[in-house]
């Protein structure tokens, strides 16, 4: 089973700090009045230590137009333990081992507006599904699995779902809530996020927005993928007129619908270009110059020829997965961090198709993104209808400040709109 913490990058991977307590309630595996929870058959006993956690109101607006009931599943960590929300009143329960998939989450029916009490959790995901709750297994270490919309063997494969990622951390008297929608693994439907809280001065009130602009964003994304033709339209799962989702290219490779060598010619051309040309990057404000030597892309610290690291030529899958790693891993911790930062920049430059024309990995000329062949039609389609054209279409889409991440200190409330499905 693939563990929850091994999945896509985004807010879950971030370390943020700040924010005040908006209120507190006792949380545990207790059944209170309100929407009935869908509890697993072997849920952890209520005797497990209850926690007192800060909370904020989470306003959920269902503009989907679906006639099916909407289910909500919130999962996150408090301390070393994983919990899930059992109802809209903010009650949480710890996970216990589940060797067969069981339902998690609760129904909010067909209500257009629902207010959920959201407790302070870290590494949080908020899943939404239509028609039925999501079914998951839980490891012997009490770590929840994830629904895999890209695998036809997953029990949730035919369920329409998507999710957002958040983390809410404490830093002394303040706290910070930050997050985003993510399309690193798949795109099911469009959401719009609002966070209300304070700016970095902990005084100035602010409302920040992320996600998708237009009500027809989902329809537009699917239309763009169809128009891009093969292999891009093969990433669509389900009915032709109104698919369940689009899977990310590297999942499409595993599913056998996207060519495993789709970027091979492009990668070879980049390597050939930089046999004579040079790349530059400045991670942690330390300047490096890169050039292909003996088949590897070698970066050397400016003014210090003894500090180097190398990247072997990546495969198409490695580029889409964000697995462009130095080999060997540098022994010095700071140099390793700088090498990994350059690996992230390389993924961004590869997937925005700027590498052959721009050697400065941090030039970030937005107008040049997704214009040169081969165009990453999946990422282009996701970014096009997004607020400020920012999204998480691949793992290191936060390079060049392109991610949809937003954060506030001392959060007051959160709102998520689910936009129309058609």
C-alpha cells in the first residue's frame, strides 16, 4: 500500500509558522449531534486520548450542479498521529489498521452551503467525493492510504473525487494556515480557495485566493486536453463528454496510455545543447554553472572548481515525476540542498519547455512557458484557467513562483467553492 505521506508535493511538504487560536473544542472519537459519520468497522476506541485543538469555520460552497450527495473526508496529523474528521462538528478520531478498504468521511448531502468546524491539523488533505464516500486501507502503523484515481484497481477509481492540501502549524502565540489545490497526480474538478487571516505583521487583515477563476474551468481543461490530441487526450478517464478526471502524465505511463519515451528526443537535444552551452543557477544565493561532460550535466560552484555535482541524463518518467537527482548525492549537507534545488529548477524548465532557449534556470520568463515544443499540454491546460495562472501541475511547479500555494497568519476562516462539473 502506498502511504499517504509518500504522495504529491504541495502544502503538505511545506514548513510554515505563525497564527492565533480562533477557538478550541475537545476533539476525540465521540459521536455528537449533526451529520452522521461514516466510521470504519474497526475504528480506534474512544478511549484514545482526546485532544484540545484550535478550530476555525470552514465554509464549503457546492456549486457543482451535481444531483449526487457530496462527501467530505478530512485527514491530517496532530503530533505524531494521524486523525480524520468524523463529522462537520470538528470531532476527530485516530486511524487504526484496516487491511481491506473501508469508507471514511461524512455526507453533507446536496446542501449548497455547509459550515464545517476545522481543527488545527498538519499535513492535511481535504477530499471531496460525489455519490459515495472514499474507501481506504490503513497500514499497521496507522497511516492512511490514498485514493488512486489513476489506477483501475483502486476501489475509488469510478468515484468522482478531488482534494486540496493544507497545513496549519503553531509558532508560539501565532499560527499559520497555508495550502492549495493540487493536480500533481490528477485533476478531478475545479475548486476555488479563500483564506482569511493576517499578513506577516500579524496585524493587517487579508483574504487570499487560489484555485480556478471561471465556473467552466473544468470543462475548459478537458476540452484543451482533447484538442491536444494523442497522447494527451488519453489521460482522460471515464466518459468522453464528461470524464471523471485527467491523470498526470507519469501515471498515464504506468496505466499504459502515455508513451514512456515521450520526452526522449527533447532530453537528448537539451543534453546536446549544453555540451557547448552553459546553464546557470543560484540556489541559496550560491552561483553554479552547469555543462554536459562525459554524458552527465555537471554543475560547478563559481570560483570553487572543487565543489561539483552531476546529474545523469534523466528519463521521461524522471522528468515528469520530478526525480532529477544528483548522482552521487553530495556528502556536504548544504551542497546537497543546492543540488536538489537545481534538480527542482531543471524539472520546471523541462516541463515548461524553456531549456533549449534559456540556460538561466532562474530567468523565469513566464511568457515563454508552454510555447516551445514539446508543449506539456497537461500543465498548460491546468494553468490556463487558474487564478493568476498559478497551479500545481507537477511536483516542482513552485519554482519560478508558479504554484497556487497561499497562506495566512492567525486564520479566521477558510472557504472552498466546488465549481460546476459541466
